[in-house]
């Protein structure tokens, strides 16, 4: 079921009286990157996904986004849908949003799943890369930017194996509103470092990383997981940065195992 609230496209599957998993997708994608997880878990959970403002079906507006405004949107969804301590699950940019959400309102959350992400803010080199990406979009368009960015997110084998599905993802991202894509880049460029809060996280956490993730590799995600007291770390075989799409079976198995913590 899709609803638009506060200019955010929100999608709900499953019984809303059950425990909620609130999924936050990566950049420059949309809520459909969680399709396999929603298909798998909506019989036993209330699965909520949404399109981050400026991507998918959530309009870009003026594109003046910050990481704080993205976290405001998560809090808005929790309050508006009256979600009781949802398990927050974010990938990459969705992980940046999740980590800052935990820092701001851990009391409203029941659990945390971090996929292929990091707590560090952009360093100088990272900021210059974001600036170059914005320049590329301004001069050559979103399609050229996406053609350079998206292949890096997937393991080479996955691109071959996914075939048409990969092409469809590429095509969809290429059709994104440039204002929204640039707004997300600026929000990521300006985000805070959330490393300091990791040892304070109390909710049960699961950290997942693709074995062949080039953007947030397993060694760095292991360090992230080690800083969270109540956390499990699982490497997803054969996957790059887009674990839920590249190896959904392994991701779902890891999540299923983690979810047992909520039913003891
Ligand atoms: C993502 O997958 O969300 C992006 O790789 C995040 C980023 O560009 O930092």
C-alpha cells in the first residue's frame, strides 16, 4: 500500500499490528531495492519502506536537503504511522540516516540493521568527489553520473548475473530528478561523523557487508561492528555494496537469525 504524506512516498506491506521493520534505501536508488526483504518478511512483520526525498516517487522540491532533514523525515514517519520501536534498517546513505537517527532518538527504536555503510563523515577527498559529481550532473546530466557511479556499487559477477534486473536499476536511477540527486549529494557531503555514538548504542544491532563491497569494505565494517556492544557482523558472500539485491537469500537468512532476538 502506497501513501504520500508530507511529500514522502511511503509503502506498507504486512500487518501493521506486528513488529515494524523500517527500511531506508541507498543512493541513488529507491524503496524497491528492499523488494526481496519485503517479500520475505511481510508475512511475519509490518514492512515499511519509503523513497528518500528527491529519489523514487518522493518529489525533490527545492532540493535543499541535509542529513538532519532526512532524519526528520524518518522521525516523521515513525510518529505519523505510530510505529512502536521499529527495527531501522538502512543501506549506505540509508545507513548514514539510520546512524544519525539512532544518535538522535534511540528511545523510539527497537533494533538497528546497518548494511554496507559507515559512520565517518566525508573527508576532504570525499567532499571534492561530491563536488565533481554535482558538476558532472550540471554539465553532462544525471544519466552520465549514474553510468559512472552505479557499476561501482555492484560486484562484477552480480552485474552479469542480475542481467536485465541490473539494467532496469540503472535505467531507473538515470531517470532521477537532477535536483533530487544533487540534493542528496549535498546532504551526504554535509553530514556529521557518528562514530562517537557507536559504543553508546544499546539496541540489538546487525551489521551486514558484501564480501566484495568496494565502497564500504568488510574490514572497515568489521571495525564499525566492533564498536557497537550488542552487535552481530555478517559478511554476505559474493555481493558488492548492494547486498539486499545481489545476494538476497544470504541477507534474508542473516536478518531472520537476528530477528529471533525480538521473539525470545
Ligand atoms: C549509497 O549507496 O547510498 C552511496 O554509495 C552512499 C555514498 O555515496 O556515500
